[in-house]
């Protein structure tokens, strides 16, 4: 991630296809990483839902002179308050003007909608986001890192490999032993 940009150039995708290839890279101290995790109890294939999205982001490389007054007013507020980061239309005082403005801005590619993802009916879906900083000897969760509430979560899947359990339960970084100086 870079300053004022939520989308980075380097990504790790779940499944590579011939159209989506990503070069290998390693985490290094100083990296800021945006995690975007989608999990489902179904097949794991994300689909766009019929539900209307309310979260949008300004497309910085697009320009267009909007026709309606409401759309121009909405777009000027977007440029003032949310020039680079995502926003929700619930944050606008004039919701009717915001809905008109969003429609015209989307039609002219000035805004990008964050779709509502779903799976087959009856399946559970969860979407987690977090921002992580890789430090020389640890990892810091900058935002989105809440403790998992395990109440009501049950799974028939268990990790049986003791070596894997030890890796998951252990520290992320090796701790260096400090040598005592002789006086």
C-alpha cells in the first residue's frame, strides 16, 4: 500500500488462472499490507449479490463534466471529503442527491462500486479486512484486527498434524537471545 492509495500493485490471489498471474515476492520489514479475506461455508466462489452496494471509491484517473446540478454537487463533496479512500453514501446529508450523483458518476466511470459478494442461498459468508505493518521483528495490526469471537462458531474440521498445530500456535518471529556482557 502507498499513501492515499488503498489498492496496491502486488497481490496474493487465492487461485491463479492463465489470465491472472502474479509474480512471487517476499514480505520485508517496512511493508504495509492490506488483507482482504473472503470466506464462505459453500464452494468459495464469490458472486455479485442482487443487493445494492453503498460503498464507493473515486477513480482518480477519470475526468468528466457531469450534467445535473445534484451530481456535480455530490461529486464536489466526494472530491473534498473522500478524494482517494472509499466512502459510504450514508455519510451524505442529501441522500436523494447522493443517489442521483452516484448513478451518474458510475455511468461515466468516475466512481468504482465495491460489490456485495455472496454465495449460494443458505451458505454463510464473511468478509474481513485488515491493514498490517511488517516490522523488523514483529507484525503490527494497524486496523481491522479484532479478536475472533468464538462463541457460536463450530466446525467439523480439525487440524490433526501436531507439527502444523505447533507452527500455528507459535510466535510469528524468532526471538533472538541477548548475550550478557561480562564486566
